[in-house]
C-alpha cells in the first residue's frame, strides 16, 4: 500500500499532454490515487521506502503522446533497486476472501467450472481484477504451476495487481521501455517489471487478453491438440474456434509497439489500477530471468483478463 501519510502533499498535478480541462484532470488523478490506496487509509506502514506520489505525466513536455496516462508514479533512480526483487508466490487461501467477490462474477465462473478466490476491485464487473482457482488445473492437481494461485513469482509466471506505470529514469521519453508497478495486496509488497516498448514488434512485449470464459476443459483440449502449455494458459481468444489446430500462437498476439504506435492505444487502455496482471518473464529456466541495468525483470508477455476476452476489451477501448 502506498505510504500516503507522508506523500499525499507531494503529489504532482502537472497538465496532461493533449488534455483540455485542468480541473477535470486533477480531479481524475485524485480518484485514481484514492483507488490505488486499497482498503483503507489507516495502513500507512510498509517495509519499502516511502512511495513517491502519482503524477499525471512524465518528464514534462518530453513525454510521448502515446504514453499519456493518469497512472504514473515516479520512482527516483536510487530507489528502483528496492522494487526489483519479486517475492515468491503468495497463495490466496480458498474461501478466505469469498465475501469480497461479486456474486454475479462468481456465478459466471462457477458455470464454467472454476472458482473466484479473490477480487481486488469491488466495482469490477468484467473480471479484470479477479484471481481464480481450478481454472487451469482441475481438482486433480495436474498443472498447479499454471494456476492463478495469487501474487508474486512462481516457476513460470510473475503475477500481481497493477498499481501504476513508472518512467524508467535512463529512458526519459520512454522510447524503449516502461516499468509497470505490481503489488501483492495481501502483504503490500510492490515490485516492478520492465515492459519492452521496442521500436519493432520483434523487440516489444506481447499484449494478451485472457478470456475468462475459458475453463479447464478448454485448456486441456488446447494442450492435447497443440502441445503448447504457454498458449494454453494464456488462453488465446480465437474468434473462430478455440480448439482449432490453426489457432493463434504466441507470436500472433499484438505488441506494445503495435498498440501504442500503430493503433494509437495509450497506456490507460492497456491497464488500470486493480487489474490482475500475469506476465511472462524473458529468459530461460536454466539461465534465469533476464534483468535490465537496474535488476528489474524484463518481460515478454503482459496479460490482462476479461470475461469475453478480446471482444470485451475491444469494446472498452473503442476498437471495432
């Protein structure tokens, strides 16, 4: 949780690029900050350094229009290393947070054959902030490493609740990279991942939309036909036939370069505070995850989630 006891007065209120009404912008930034504070103002202690304030732009007039966002948080260069260490997976105990889960979303999940065990945003109506159980892994326990489980890093993925975009100090215009700040809301631990904006699709992080309408049977069918666990767990949202042999592979998904530069999508379209994010680190099992110069994990895949998958996300951001 952000240490608002010391930082509320330091929040910058700079004007947005390509925005018109300053009062509306500042009010919106205040709403975003309030949402990022989580369950209450009383928990103002953390084992990490005081969190700098959320700002409304980066690097003044040098910011790229495609990177406009109401969810920037600046972290000084000398503090970034404190957020580079990702904790091991913290598993959500089944049933402990059932009272915070939307009954409507829970009904949707159970109709597909799995359970929602945590919901970060109580106003979430699309599934963007939920954590699931028995979705990729049946109760027989055949693929536990692929389950949502909770927050942090397991054998394959790095997961957390999205809090803010963080400018990389060595890249003031964010031409090549931008940090995403994730949180374990159970322990209030924050950690960064390095999203590769890239100059080509080949050098850019892939963006995926996990279709929550797909459950364990869909995943198992996908694995049996395609023998690819990565795509199975990411649940590519094929509009024709999810189980088709020619369904999408990982390289078919759009990149941040494609979305931001070619399609004009901005960062707020990609992720908002409260989103449950699943990332796929760059690297290999033997060599370990690839890090940037600050020790932050570089990622190849950044996944958000929705009931309805790509179709729902497209509707939200206005893509026809």
